[in-house]
């Protein structure tokens, strides 16, 4: 993999991780559509590690809020009043929302990894799950603030997040739509989605680092990985700013139509080449 290829993948990762269009699908489909000949197992780990760049973007943007959450949770444990403050309560809700993806990811890791090698399936999922966006916009009441979130809400949104282990679904689309279907306002659904990405992206990055370390000639990937991760961080930070502003005024419908167009276009190209 060249540095230019890595930077392009990093830009795509940063742009699509937080937009509800599936970063995984774009990272899988782009090399196929451009005809890149890359080592499949190394590319899978490389793509996951690019998420460390977008993790850094979340940590930078929400640094004060995340510090408050961590400090409040620690104080709550020490004082044996874990739910007493709003930041601590939000922290435990993030923990609850992470559980479904962790359980399903560990239980079915080989199955989900195998799906990354099936580009046609990924393209179909990218287009098909636009129905989730349309459904969330139609049925979501969008009247609840983030402070009203309950443990049941967090677990259900976490279940939506777990569905995004299927490449093409989109973690951000699943969690934002899950929040909308639980009645959250759009910006609050997006905020919870971004915060919920922290433990998932961190855990996936650790596992991918172990996989990449076992890859032959891994040293050749280190410089491209650094360049791609830096690109994903910078673009990811801009994406967070933009999407939170966008959702103050607009719906997710444009992303649903984009998913249909991009997924069907990619599927058509792949089938014509087969």
C-alpha cells in the first residue's frame, strides 16, 4: 500500500465514520472500484486501525465532556452513588450501550470478518439499509433531550450499534437512527452516537493492532498507516463539526438517498466486472 492510497483511505474514513453512510463499506468498495491489488487480511486490519484517527477526533471534540464523565463516574464509584450526577449517569449509559456490540462482536468475529471479503454483499447492504434512515425519520418523534435517556434506551441503541458489525450498515447511522426511534432530538441522537463510538473504536483498534502485528512485512505498512490515521483524524474532526451543525436544521434523508445511489452504483460496477 502506498502513502497516497493510505491518505485517500484515511480521508474516506474521516469523512464517512460519523456521517450515516458506512465508512466500512466505502473502505471496502473503494479499492475494488479503483482496481487496487492489496493483501486482504492486512487491509482489514489497516482499515480498522484507521478508526484510531477518528477516535482521536472524537476525543478532541468532546474532551471536556469526556473528562467530566470519567471524573464523575470515578467519584460516584468512590462515594457509592454511581448515578447521582448527570455526567456519571451518562457514562454508565454509554457502558450499557457498548455491551451488545462487544458480546456480538466477540461471539461472531470470524463471520463478520468474512463479510468484509464480499464486496457485492457490502454494496447491497449499503443501499438496502437506507430504509433504516427513512424509517427513523418517519417514526422518530424527535422530542426527547439526551438527559431523558434511560438504561433501556441505551441498551436498545447499543443493539442498533451491534447491527453495524455487518459491513455496510454504518455504526453512526444505526446509533443515530436508534436514538431517533427512541424519540431523541437529532443533535442529541448524534451526540450520544459520537460518545458511544469511543469504547467501540478503541476496542476495535486494539484488536486490529494485534492482527496487523501478526501480518508479514508489517513494517512496510507503518508509514502509510501513520499518514492515513492523521488524515482520518483531521477530516473526522471536521465531519463532527459539520454534522452536528447540519442536524440542527436538516434531516438524515439526503444520506438515505446517497446510500441507495452509491450502493447500487457500486453493485452495478462490481457485477459488470465479474
